[in-house]
């Protein structure tokens, strides 16, 4: 069997969606967070993502996060020199994290996760990337609209235009190289994707990799979004099959759980071809609607899940 392509993992376990992180957060247990950081560093992640925002299970106020960062960031850096990815839409979170982050204790640049067309403080966020010599994740799933507005990208051309605009700004205003820029093309739950977003993300990567002016940029997705709602005994295999397909389009990073779903499957694994067929079925043909194609894709995903019974 062929060797699967390597995906560089941004470890996502410091996130209140996971029980261990949630327990650590509720107790403000820095040792618990240190254990999660060390676990991921030991597994070879490229960066450790730091996301202590709220979820459906736990409510977190911005002031609580910001107050805890001066304890959390130094504690993580005490147990690993793996770069940190600061994950929050708010600029105050990033300022607080960077105020206590020690660059000399990190073997690589920190990551600002993320820049998007909808960010209120976009100019200032780009300034942080420049001033702190950061890598950054750019959301291609939002597009710029006239008058300072933004909207969801519902076709690859709009996502590609967003990438071009961000790359231009980051190179000219923040002194970044394309190697510093990681594009998130967007990823939706594949079984409920009635807008064709999974295929839009794949096509966006293909457009970008075909553009010689974008040579050197990277691509990443939030992998846990992909198989949301599918049976737990199939979920990891679907996510890993997606990594196999997406790596062909240029994906080389993933925000993922290094304990379960961070390795692509070999091309010859049957579920890879099954997923490829399901995504092909999700493309619009003739005069049908996007929703009709999306429902057909969902049916194919259900068929895949049914073909792998619970062990």
C-alpha cells in the first residue's frame, strides 16, 4: 500500500469541547493543561493550539479567558518549546497571550488563529502579526464586500479572491512570506453540507496551488468539523479519508486530535474511494439546485456509515 502524505498537526486538545480540557478549565488547573500540551508535543505536533473559549457545555466570559492567560501561557511554555497557536476572534485575547509569551522559549513562530474578513479589528490583528513576527491562519470561507462588510464565500472564486487579498496585505503590510501564511479553506460537516462547502474548500486549494504567485502558502482545516454527526466508530476513518483526499489538493496542516484522527489513510483504503465518490455526487449537475446535490451527498455518506457496522 502507498504511504499516506504527511499532515503537520496543530494539536487541538486544549479546547473546552474535550473533557480533559474542560475539567482543567473549570478547576483553573494549569497542571492539567500542561499535561495536554506535553502529550501533544510528545506526539510530534507542529504547534499546540490554545483555545479556552466557551462551548455548548461550558460558558466562558472573555474577561475570564484573558485573566487566565498570564498563568496558562507560561505554564505551557515551561513543559514544551513547541510553538503555540492562539485561537480566538478577539484581539484582546491575542494581546494578552502575546504579552506573556516568551519567543525565546519557542522553537518556532507563534500562530495567530485567525484572520477573517469579518474581524472588527482586522488592521490591528495584522499589526500584531507584523510586530510579533507571527505565522497566521487566514479564513478563506468569508469574503470581503463593499462598504467594509463581509459575507460567506459560496464559490471557490470568491474564496480564492479572499486568499489573494490577504496574502497581498500580509506580505506588504506585515512583512510576511507565503511560508508564514496558512489558509483555512473551510470545512463543513460532510453529511449535512447542503451548500457544497466541502467541495468549495477542495477547489479553493486547487485554485491557490495553481497560482505561481501563491507558491509556498500552506493550508489547514479544523478536522473535527468534517464528520460531525456520524457514528463514532466511523468518524475517525472518515476524517482520515478526508485528509487523504485533501492532501492531493494541497492540504498540509490540520487542526486535529493527534490521538485519533491526524494521519491520512493510504490511498488504497476502501473508504477513501467511497468518500471521493460521495463528494463527486455532491457536485451540481444539469439544472439542479445546490441543495439537491447536497442531499445526494448526504445519502452517500449515510451509505458509507451503514457499510461499517458498529464493532
